[in-house]
């Protein structure tokens, strides 16, 4: 039984959310009307997971989240509206330690929660098994070797260097917990990083542009949303547009990043699997590096495993730092991880591989 605290100032939203989880079964539910009540219920009820609205009277969700994380850290799923303002507030919440978010499909008071029912249930259940950021950070210094290739484990003091750097492409796949993970990896890549970086982060359409803008302020590399066809350039980070899939192609023999309508054969978007497959089709596999970060499910595991089998290199984030170990674990299980590293070691390893 998962103890769930639902926090929303709308009685209608609280009722809809409670009914959704009650119908699914396996939840012991309490409700709070604002941030003040949320902080009190977190102390008294001691929930396993909290769903938290952002815009509330008396105390907003961001303030409540900061107090919750300071007093009794607990996995929190932000439930926010599909607006740019909502996206920016959500990223601030993720930075404070929230595990993930679910966008209300109909705005502040949503009458169509059925649209996000499966996503909401999956994220809350995954969050119940995750650890709050305060405790995940304790594991940053510990890497877990890949069971399939222990000889490739990076030494603690130095990174492994091998293979050519010319024409390299860095692919990153990430989902639940991704924004915070990317904000800890991408800023560590230097301005002279010689490869393009393509990021498939599962996000709704209205979130990726403000997320790219946010990353651009903290990274030495230029960060852009891949909202239209763009020739791929070294030293630039391309964030796949939400509500679409991002693939690589060649136009006049120029490697180009291309947004496409969501492929119904894929469960998650932007699809890591389609990005990886397109890179294998249009790039030398030996010049590819795939990094699989935190996330639910298995998106990209097959494609990244093929990158490794065809001579490329891959990194799976270690369980010690992953918010949700699903996607990295799936890559490891397929024998597709060249290395398994904690979050704070990944950028250094990628830089070592990119050195000529």
C-alpha cells in the first residue's frame, strides 16, 4: 500500500485525483488544500509520495516543496499546467528535489485527467520506489561496474580513453528525473567540446523550449530546441522538441537533426530508440557515444545496445544516482553498457573519449 498525499487548492482536482488513484487500487490517500497543509500532512501522515500543485493560496507549491525537502524529504510529483510559466516553475521544483512532473492536460483545473492517467499512475508508483534527492546525492562517488563488460570499468582517478574522436556524436536518452540530471551533466562539457550533443528527454511540447533556454544559461555549449531541421554542429546541444520525435538524417550529405511527428510505434516521446536508430543509419557506429540516464521503461535500450555491439561506446547511469533506474538497467541487462557510472563521473568520461 502506497501512502499518497494529494495537494491541490481545487476541490474538484483533489476529488478527481483521489478517484483516479482509488480506482487503480493500492493507495492510502490523504488530501491537502495548500502548501501549509501539505507541510503539516507530510509531517503527520508521512506519505510515501506527494502529488503537488504549484499555484495555491497561503503557500505555493514551490515554497511547500522547499520546506518538505528540508524537514522530511519525500518523493514529490509536480502536477502543473501546460504553459511556459508552468514549465519554468516545474523546472524550479525539479531543481529543489522533485522527482518528476505530470502536466495537467486542460490547464489549472483539468477536466481530462483520463488523458494522463497511465502516465500519472506510472510516475507515482515509480516515485514510491525512488529516493529523494537528499539521499541520492550520498551515492555520487560510487560506480557500479557493468556486469557485461567489467574490463571496461573506468578507474576511480582517470577516465578510459580509446577510439577516434573525429565525427563523433553524443546521444543522451533520459526520462523521469531527467531535467535535474541533465543540469548536472551538460554544464560540465567545455565550450570547445568537439561533438554535437543530441538529447531525447521525454517531455510535453510546451516544456522543451523553456527547458532548452534554461540549460543555455548554465552551459558553456549553446543549447537549442530542435524545433526545425538544423545542420548538426559541433559544440551545440540539441534538445528534442516535445510532442515530436527527433532523428538524424543527411541532407546534401550534411548531418541534420530533424523533428518528426510522434511515431505511434513508440511509447515515449521524443523517442530515444528512434534517435539511436537514425544515428546508426547515418553515422559511423564507432564514432557514436550513447549515454542512458535516469528514467522509467526501456526506451532506447535496444538501439544503444546495438551502438555498443557495432563498435560505439555507451554509458549507463549508476543506480546509486539514478532517480529511477529503469532505462539504465534495461541497457545493462541487454549487455549494452560499456561503462556504468554515477552522474558526476559521466561528463569527464565523455570528454576523455572526445579527446583526439
